[in-house]
């Protein structure tokens, strides 16, 4: 009996030594978390963001790196009230090193937590013009509405279009973009008219007829689907050609067939190969969310590898400093610029929808 117990103890001791040796040689693990509304009305955008992160992990990791990288996802069902509990769980239980989320509104709720725990916080947003830093370790990536407007103004000048009718919505960022557009059109002495509708409206035919009777020949749509689809369809039915319609798109999913040839401005959804691979590998329409969250994971991996220290991880302050020092860099969203306030802006581009996919338009 004693011999049997002695043998068992020796076996257990050897196993323990083996496990201990394995732990000593293991690479430190860097965990990148994301709190996304993976269910509900915002699910398509969030699923695209998740796909972008998964693709970035696959394409930016290899066995020779200093760290092992893992992704952790949580669904907040688009509820702000659930954010603190989820963030605490990810930090305290899952031991994440950075957290990403889709809007600055969601990020602001958990910024005190990420600050206290010294974790990088990343968010996607569209409020560059009014953006103010809200967290010591927070970065926000998105577009400049002013840059979008300037791009359209530039296009109108090239086309020598001295009049334009704008269709916008009384909703969030759309309202502020319309105001920026109105200001610049006034400064450039354009003739313009603005029609602001409420979400849910479905009949714009009378308004279109009145606008055309006043001599307006160029049209700009700043609406979310389905209202955007409805307006473009009714413009075309009224005899307006696609080349005379310029859209400002915050969503770059697969549009209706009627979009074919319509000019749109947005920020980049990634290279053609990236867009096609997201569609092929994840069965999703590639949106700018996929590109931006690809950028998030890629940037974190780059920072950790370049700041590697034997036996430990770089601090949030060191990662923050690394990102600020990049200033401008090539990213999946095009050209990214790191502003002094922590807002990472994407360069706006013109796109056309041809043969079932978005392609960059000739300048």
C-alpha cells in the first residue's frame, strides 16, 4: 500500500513539474475584448465589426510573435445600462487588456472603468466635429463630417453644378451633417434647398416634383435605409439620372439594384480583397465597421509587439503614447490620422455601386 502511494506521489510530482515548466515557457496572453450589440437592429453592423476583428487576428498573428492574442466578445443588446457590468466582467474575470465598442455613447459609459483599471478603450463614432476626450485611455475612430461635406462640394464644383436639393433626416449625425453642408453651400454661393424628413416617411414624390419645378437638377441623399432606398427609387421614377444623385453613406452594406451607378461618399470599407473576403468567409456584407475594427485589432497587435518587454506587458500609458506617435498611417479604412484629442479620422472617398459591389470612383 505504501509503495503504491509513493508511486502515485512521484507521478503527481512529475506531472506538476511538467505543468509548471509549461507555464514558465508559455507566452503571455493578450486579450482584446469587444462589447457589441450582436442582437437587435444594430446586429448587422456589429457582426461586421466582429468579422473584421476575427480577420485581423488571423492575418496579423504568427507563431514567432512575443504574445498570444485572443478575442473575447460580449453582446450588450444595444443597452447602455448593461455596459458597466459587462466591462467589469471582461476586465476582472476575463482579464482583457483592451476593450472596443461601436459608439462613443457606449464607450463613455465604461470610460471610468477602463481608466480605473488602466485599459485601452476603443470606439467607433461619427462625431469628430464635436468630439472631446472622455477617457484617459480612450481612442475613437470615425470620419470627419466636414471632410465628407468638402468632398461633395469639390465634386459639385467639378461638375459645375450650381444647384442641389438635399434630402436629410431629423436623426442624430444626419442633422449635423446637413448643417455643415448648408453652411458650406452658402459660403460657396450655391443655390440649394433642404428637405428634412422623419424616420418612417415613405412618400417623397410630391416634394420631388416641387423641387424639380424650381429648377433643381442635382440631389444629395443623407438618409439611412429604408428611407434612402425609397428616395432614390422615387427620384429615378421622376426622371432623375443616377449621375445626378450623390449620397452620403454611413452604411456601406449591399444596396438595392437601383443604386447601380449612383455616386456615394463615405469612408473606406477596405480593399476590394478585404470586402470580398468578409462576404465570402463570414457570409456578411462588408461595412466600414469591419474595416475599422480590423484596424483596432491590428493596431493593438502592432503596439504590443513593438513595445514587448521580457516577462511583462506594456502599460496602457505606453500603448497610448505609441498610438499618438503614429500620427498618420495606412489602415484598412484608407489613411488614418491620429488627432491630438484621440480621434482617429478616416479619409473620405467617393464610391460607386457597380455589378453588385462598391468600388472606388474615379476622382
